[in-house]
């Protein structure tokens, strides 16, 4: 081997570990039970691994009934069903409880091996930008005792950005990220659907949230979800069907080395029905969206 080829070989060997580490990154998929509407856990759990997810998150009414079903069948039965399906438990979404009444839910999530609860912010949001910033800071201060309980139980309370909510704008999300930066037990569930569909801004928000990003929704606005429409239009909330370019967002997630749960997500109208008529069709649509995202990562 001549000197030139020898040097090229050394350079290739030196670059190989970095390249391997970069290509090893992938999304960690979690399945939201609400994607299957009011179908039972017995029907949904066998679908989880088919979708490429490793765990399930439970939703209550009106989006699903699985959280109520958990209480009805009991924790031991639920754990046995998880084991039978080879599925883990991630956590719950509890907008119905709000951010200040999660103590019992924290205990349940911890007992079942989960590590997050998604909920919304609380406080006046139809105010001036200056007052809104103060209100976000005040909300975080009020959340600190609850976050402390969550942290002691290995749970993160993830505040989702949501319309008609304290965390409703890019600025309020930025402020939330700043104020929770050093608060254990408090994080962010980022939903692109509820934000301007600007890929540069969405990517910047992901990077700003950084390690406080607890859960990410692969969910775009498309044609919205607030009124009945043809199914083809409603499905534009799903990656690969709507107009959003997901590659910059995935690059941002890779940049912050995000390994938390990613949920392929949408809302059907009316709420409480599967996104498609059957469990099999719903699973197939989630798989299609996953393949789209994975192809962009590859």
C-alpha cells in the first residue's frame, strides 16, 4: 500500500465511529391509545409493536377510554396484558385533571413503570406579551411543588403547547423552556400542529427546548381537526400526507440527541373514534407515517 492510500485508510477509520454514531440515531416511537378511539386495550395492545412502537400511552375520554379501562380492569390485569403483548407503559395524558391535580396520577404512572404525564398550562393568556411572560413564569413557580413530587417518583409532567392555553404561541413555549430548564420533574410535550407551520421556527423551538423536550408529537396541522371533512383531508395531519417538510424537524431532534418518546399523532372528528374504521387500518396508517419519517432520517 502506498503512502497516499495508507493516509486515506487512516482517515476513513478515524471518521467511521462518528459516522456510525450519527446514523445510529433514530426515533423512539410511543403509541397514543387515542389513535384507536374507544377500542379496548385487548384490541389495541397487540397492535403496538406492529406500529414500530415499544410502549403505549393511555388517554381518557373524550379522546379514548383506555385510561378509564385501566381503573376498571385493575393494575395487575393491565400489567399482565402488557407483558403478554411485549409492550411497555409510557404514561398518560390528563388534560381532564389539569396540571395541579396530578398527585394520584403520578403514583399510578410510577407504579406501572411509566415516566411521563402530559397536560396543559394554566393561567390567563389573552394578555399583553409582557404580561404573558410573567404569567408563564408564575405558572412554573406554582408547578414546582408538583414537579418535586413527580421527580421523586421518576415521572416528568410534560406541558403541551396547545391552542386556547397559556402555552399557545412560539414565544410562550420559548419562555416555558427557559423557566423549566432547571426544574426536575417538569418538561415539554411539543406539538407542531398547534404552532405556525414554519419549519425553521419549529426546528428552532425544538433546539431551544433541548433536554427539556419530554415528548414529541409527529403531528402537523394539515387541514385541521376541528370540523368534519373527507377522510383524505383529515389525514393530512399525519406525516407524509400533509404539506409539512419533516426533515428539518428531524434534523433538529437529531441535533439535540432526542431519545424521548415520539408519537405519530392526529385527532379524528368526532373524537373517540379510531382515525380509520378498523384497528388494522389504523395500524397500517401509523406504519405508513413511520416509514415516511424513517426514510427522511435514513
